[in-house]
C-alpha cells in the first residue's frame, strides 16, 4: 500500500520499511513557484490550460519529478466544474475567480445545471488516466466545498469579509441551502468521475469555511459537506476535508465523514488530534510562509511538526495551505527529503 493511502487509513507501516515513513505532498504543488510550470503554463486563464490535457498532464507530474512527493494532485481548480456548466465564472490572473454576474437571487439557480462529467469534463478523466499510468504515485482528486464555492459565486470575486455571502445566508436561508444543494451535486459528480478515472484519494477544499462561527457552520455548511463526503463513500477511497483557520471547526469537519482532516499552521497537530478524538488522520501543517526563507529555519520547523505528530500513523505531512509563488523549490525538495528520512510512524 502506498504510504499516503496507509496514513490516510491510519494503518501503521512495517518497522524499518519505507512503508512506515510519513508521506508528504504540497497543496498547490503543481506550479506556482516552479520555473518549468511557468514555461508550460503560458498566458491567460488557467481554465484553458486545465482543459488542455497535454499541458495538464505535464503540470500534474512536474512536482512529482522535481520533489519526489508521495502523491500527484490533479491540475485543476475548484471552480472548473462551475465554469464547465457555463455559470459565467473565470479565473483572472493575479486576482482569482471572478463572475461578471454574481449569484443574487433564486433566478440564478437555473444557471447551475447538473454537471455531466463525460460531456463537461472529459479532459479531466484523460489527464487522470495518463498521470496514473505514468506517475507511479497515487493521484488526488478534489472538489470545492459549499461555502468556498458559494463565496466566489455570490461575492463575484475573492473576498476577505464575505459580507454578501453572509447577508444571503442569514437573510434567505432557504435560497442558501438551495444553492449549496446544487453545488453539492456538482461536487459529488466531479469526485465520482475523478475516482472512476483513477484517483485513489479525494479532497474537499472548503478553504474559507473558517470565516464562520461553529454554530453557523453547523447550520449552514455541515449538512452539505456531509452529503458530498457521503456521496463518494461507496467508492472506498480516503476522503480529506480541508479548510483554513478552521481550528474551531475541526470536530465538525471530522464528523462530516472525512478519513483525513487538514490542519493549518495555527493549530498544533496534537491539539487537532484531541479535538477530532483521534478518529481521523491529520494532514499538515507547516506554515507556507516559511517556504520563502532559509533552510535553517525550515529544517527546525519540519522537525517540530514531526515531533508534534509524535509517531502517530495517521499523519500526512503538508503545508498548512498552498505553495506560494515566492516559495523556494529547492527548500521544498529538502522538506520532502527530511520528512522521508526522519518521519516515521
């Protein structure tokens, strides 16, 4: 069994074998700081690159070759399925997801037609099949969580305050839940298609759900996250649930049906394990800002994260969020080497 899949299932490895090493991969590893990514990426929206299977395959595999990570993650974006159903969203370089006509009323529900992966996202299946055949490591599929996707559709662009999202959520909860139900349907269809194409683990990115209080998360988001994760349970692949600044939500994220819960750099792994009752594996949680600095600092912090895990078999080493454009690829490679050398569980 691959180390990543073993850790996701909290299965101890054989002492002294490579199987018991702590696996490592990086969110946003496919690009951002890699010069070879920039050479292939080109100009314009990444959505057109994602739909170009030759480039998507190459970009998905680049970090596996460069860093020696224990997984590839599909080169895509959480808004890709929404773009594919013609809602009217794009990813603007230097800005992020943007909608010219944001979601504002019940009439906009009709803009979110059911996703047909074979018709709308055939290139993703082609990319996954090729990467699995060539990569030699598990491939991670993913989809966007309800709050994060809804935030882009309602705000019309990345937000720091989520004022429009919360205004709709609290003033018209019926409409909010109708929107989230449609987004959950799209996420389930996306994840199932990715697994059927060869993904052996999936991640639900609800990156901005930490903007909510625990009771509001429980009422407005948890039911939809649970339905998404339950919607792929029969496929028997590990399911990861991730968000930023979600230290106060970790118990609920574990309850939603995940096998692995992502932990950002603000919450120690030992604390996260207490909050989740040890019933899920943990992924994280190095501060991504440190990847722009010196190896001396990074080396100390990598060892701190490993020590905090204290040899628990359910640990996947990662950053607390994604690789930054300023991250040093050389330092990231050293992180992988150190985790493989000293991380044991």
